[in-house]
């Protein structure tokens, strides 16, 4: 029996390519940085938050260990001097936005979590570098995985929520109001710009199934193709009768 591999392999490759196209876009990348002059406990807390982000099924964190070190205030290689300088300029205020914009462009962050030391513990708030908006700060007694549920996820849910005046903003044929300034028009244009860093974050259950179902489909179709092939090959098999004769034999 000879396997006709090329057609079968081509069919499976086509199915795999289709499943890849149907897969979800990558989750939002969340960067965690520390403002001010962080002590050892603040740096350790920042690393705990970064680790919680990396292990959340609906988020992505900063994979490079040197980049994370620069963001939390630890020594880092010269290649990350710009990140270290941007972090040192942070003061835990709205004026930090330009520095976080530069940080976001360097690392591709869709959301930046800024951590700040406070007399009673720490504070954390999220900055959206795509829409250039701040979420309210949260006072925390510890920096750990609770920052993800208390700060990161609410900020992403607020981003994905439909705006009440989205319909008015999308009506391009409406006459321009004389009171609208150039600054507000530029802000509206920035909000309407599509940016991959602002991709909606699916819930963990939806994300897992939406990533798994294309490959489940590929596996089922592949098994069906292989089964049909072997059944068809078995039905067309033939046998050959061999006759052996010896010269001089009666």
C-alpha cells in the first residue's frame, strides 16, 4: 500500500492556515512601572504585579527581564537607558503622560500601570497611551495580584465600554461647531485611530475557547480525511497469483 502523502499534507496545511487566520488577536500588553524613588519593597511589589499580569490569561506582560528591571528601578543594561530615564522622570501625576507615551511606544504597551509609594502603603493607577486618559488611582495595602483585578481589568473594561456620544462623533456629515477648538478635534481624531495596543481584552473563558475551537476543527477534519483515505485504499487493494513451474516436472 502506497500513501499518497502530498495531497493529504496540502489539505492539512490549508486547514491549519485557516485556523490561524481565525484565531483571536493577541491580548493587550500591560507594562508596570514605578514612580519616584522606589525602595526594595516597591521594586519587589512591581515585580509581583508584573508576574501576575504575565500569568493572567487575558493579558500580556513585558517578557524581557532587563526591561522589567528598568521599569521598576533596578540596574539595567545601557540598551534600556531610555526606559530608565523615563521611569526616573515619573512623579505620580498627570504630567507623567509624555514619559509614559514614550515608554509605551518603545515596548508596545496598550496599558501602563504606574505604582507610587504612599505613607499607608502604595497607590496604583492605569494610563491608556492610545487614548491618553488616566483611570482613578487606587490606594492599596500591598502590591500583588490584586492590582490586576482592582486596577488593570476595570481600566480595560472602561476602555471597551461604548461611549454614550459615539453616534454623534461618528456622524462625519454634521456641520462643525464654531466653538470646537483645534485641540479637541485632534483629541477626537486620536480617539478614533485604530491601534493594535488598544485591542479589546476577551474574558478568560471566551479567550480559551476562541483560541481552541479552530484547532479542534482541524483535528476532527484531519481524522476524517485520514479515515476516508484508508477506507478507500483498502477497498481498491488487489492480490496477485504467482505460478511457479519447474522444467522437466510432470
